[in-house]
C-alpha cells in the first residue's frame, strides 16, 4: 500500500488527475517515471519480472537440493535478486544455514547439483553459494555482531526454506531492530511459524563426509578464488575481487565492493 493513499490505484488516479504532476510524471505499468524517461520505468519492470523468474528457479533448485541435503535448516536468496534488481548476467546468490557438521558436505552437494543442472540445460542460471554456515555459528554471529550491513542484508533476505529458523535468528539479534525498527518487526512477525522438525542426519557417517568435503573443497576454493582475482585485476575490475573466508563450520566470499559498502554502513550508523 502506498503511504498516504488507501491503495496503489488511488495513488495512480491522483498522479493522473493532478494537473501539475500529470505534466511531469507518468505511470508505466506499476512504475512511476518522469515524462521522457519512461525507459527507466520499463527497465525497472523488466528487472522485477526477471527477479520473479529467478526466485522460481531458485525454489526449484532447492527442491532438488533438499532431497540430498535434508539438514539444510534455512535457505534464502541474497544479492541483486533479493533487492528485485536482477540482471540477465547476475548470479543467483544463496545463503544457506545447515545443521552442525554439515556445512561443507552441503556446499559440495549444492555445487554438484548446480553443475548437473547446467550440463542438462545451458539456459540454467548460474548459482553462487556465497555464504554457508552452521546454525550454532550463525546464531552467535547474529547475536554478537553489530554490523549494520549484515543487518540490512539479513532483513532483505528472501527466505525460501526455514522461516522458523529465520525467526529464531532475528529474535536472537534485537540490535537489528534498533537500526531498522519497522523492517525488523515486519520481517520478524511475518516469519514466525510452528516449531521445525529435527532434520535427518547421517550420524558419524555424515560427520566423516563433511570432514572429507572440507579437506577437498577448502584448498580448491581458495586456489580458484586466487586465480579469479588475478584475472579480475588484469582486467581492471579490482572492486570485483573477493576474499575467500574458509572455516571448518562456514564458507563465504566477500568482494572489495562489499567491504567498502560495509564501511559506509558502519560510518552511517556510528
């Protein structure tokens, strides 16, 4: 609903009937644009349509992943898709939270599932698992951090699986509500659901597979990130270079641009 108007239709009627505004702005679909710049509204509408399609693809991917990774407690989409600004060349960025000692086997299986999808169809999107973390570590991060960018990213996450876990994370971090009170309450209220079931586990076998996945993937991902950064620097795309953060209970990538944005948020909320 539009602020100050009972609904969007009332806002549109106002824009179209107000003599002064009607000369300056126009309504294109669900977008408002300055006259002469209708192309911006059309581009924005195209981004929204692509975002909707990408979220559908992400949901279908998670249907497949859940069959081999039943211990993924939360799965969400971040990045440009979460901000309804997806572009054709953008990856679909995933944020995954897993049960204890299941982060690396989940990452391995997620990468394999994504790879199989690309082999079957070249039209399949590129999936990026840029943050995967075990639940206990994730709760601690939410509880102890005061990172304003983390708060904004968490509140903007499109949760496709695990609304109950998402509610637990937000509830463990009331400081987020101090920085973004309205959005915090909106997301927290909307995500509360019934208690979750205990995910299936492979017991000691799962622990061993997770350890093996860590030993295999960790050096590979570190080296792949290093080589990619070399190529980006040679191409003059330094801000796209990223740090590969590897820990036994988590994996993440953070770009130079992300670090700059974090610092900007830190200063803004200091």
